[in-house]
């Protein structure tokens, strides 16, 4: 069974790279090249045209948006440009969760389905077209090439949750990518990972900041050291302490990226590490105190217009450059690096455990609570109170990711008013109350 699963993982990642390879996305790469080459005025005109087409299509073809705008008294005659964007109502994750089927403007057979739990453990389904997948890949390849890394040529180590507890590593030859399991970062596997990475001699490593940080900690404790020139982090808040430790230990340069599965916003670290810039042509961001209101420009088949994202951005005080890649943000407060710690000391970070949150049937909200190392309570708010939660499947997912003998788990069905919120009134996906945790990586 293990070999069969490993083969399935191999061919999944092999096919994933093949379907995003350069011959298929060359037209998208040319588009991204042109966006980066634009002046701010040219980009503003292009974004305005793209928004107007997006709004018109959503109003005419999406029953959700048509009804929403009519109920708020918004008509096409009132929207002339991006200057009128504020006239449109804000939509939330709850709107997407309830009305995703009615938001799309293309038939489902033409779209790919994806699920996300975001930073709060509240799963929702979104749709995207193949062009969206390809343009996303083109943005990634362009950015990393500017950082000094060539996808498909240079070797990459990836620690992003593709592998579970039982499968420690897998190498995909067509992408030159070595995957390591983020669910096995401990002193028992440290030497194995070190020898493997040293053997492949990668130019870059990518992953969740907490997973890379943990791997460095393990190697440091075992007295093992090596150099990886480039590090690409995403999906969690990168704190200054974690950045400094990783860069010092790996003799590396970190380039951080912020985005979401909904494809509505993207900010990348500047090439000279002076903050974050808005990825040109990706979307429209309205930065507010309570979060970001985003409008995606790359997924017209599933329009997200003025979509509320709760993550907070600290803006630069002197943003006045004519460059489209000038820094606009100093820092981003998204998913923090809280973790559930197993009996063997392995920390399971929030980004990797989103697989658990989004794969429990009928779960509207999933919250993980730890009071003691090796023990975890899974709080679940059902999406439909008349349907039960499949306890066997939930336990099976937990055992697959964390190891049945590595975590004692209690599952509780609760109501939404029993959920735990932070002092800033933000719903927490992971609540870790024990002292033995990645406190140095958390905010």
C-alpha cells in the first residue's frame, strides 16, 4: 500500500509540473513579462480595462452578483472606472461558502475546483480556469528567475505538506524537485534529511517558514550544517527572528511571498529586500485597518470583486515611486506560526494542517487546541446541523498526517459561539496553550 501511495504521489506531482511546463505557459510568461515592463500609468489603464470587463461580465452572467448589486441599488451606469470601485459592496468568505456555484460565470465542466481553509480553519470551495493556473505559474517562474532561480533547471527542495507522516521524501525528475515531508521534522529524521539534501545540492529551498525553521533547528542540534543559496517562503507570517535564524544557518537569502488560494491578492518581497510590492496586474488591493479588500484580475470565470481578506498589512509611509515593483508594504500579518506538537517533538504547523481542516466532510469551521504536548482537541462546527461528522474519516486523516501513536486526539462537535478568538478578535485555527511549542516563531 505504501508503494502504491508513493507512486500515486509521484505521478501526481510529475503530471502537475508537466501541465504547467514552459511550452504550455509561454503565452502567459510573455503576458507577465509585459506587465512587469509597464509604467505605473500603463498598468493603471490596463487594470481599469480589466476591472470594467470583469464587473460587466459578473453583472450580466453571475446570478449572485446580479442579485447582490440590484439589492444594493447598483447599476452598470454607475460604474465607469476603478474610481467607482468603492460603490460596490464587500463580499466575505461566508458569501463564497454559500454562493460559490452562483458566483461563477462559466460552466463547472470548464473549471477546476479547489478548497482552501485560509488562516482560520473555515473551508470553502473556489473555482478557477486553466489560464488562471498558468498565469499563476508564470508569475512564480518570472519572480524566482529574477531572484536567481530557474525552474526546471535548478534543483529545488520543497517542504509544503505534499507528503504525509509515512512518506518522508520523493524526487520528481521532470521538475528537479525534492519533496520532504513537513510532518516528519524531528531529530529521528534529521540525519536522513541532511544526507538527502546534501546529496542533491539544491540551489533553493521553498516551504512554510516554520517548517524550514524547524529543519534548521534539528540540523543545528545535530551539529549538521550546509548552504542553500536561496530560500522562498510563503503561507505563514515570516517574523524577523525566523528570517534571521534561517538566513544565518543556511547562508541563504530569503524571498517571501504573500497570496491566497482564492487568487485575489499577491504581494512579493522586493528583490533588494526593502519590503513587499504588489504583483503587477494580479489584482486590486484596498488596504484598510481591518484587512485587505481584494479584487482578482486573473480569474474572470470566478469573479471575486471586493473580497474581504482578514490579514493585515503595514504600509510603507513613503510609497511614491513610478516603478510597478516599488515597495508598498513593510510587513504582512497573516497566518502566524502556531503549531501542534506531537509526542516525538515534531511540530505540525498551521499551514500544513489545513489539509485536515478542508477535508473533513460537513465541517464549517475546524479549530485545533493543544494544552499538553502529544494531545489535541479538534473542535468542529458542522456546516449542516442535521448531518453528522464522520469521526472515522476525521481520525484517519489525523493518523495519516500526524501518526496515530504520536498524538492523542479528542474530537468535539461545538457551536460557533464556543470557538476561541484571539485578543484582536480573529478566529484562531490553532490554539496552543502548552509551553513546549515554537514560541520563538510565533507572534
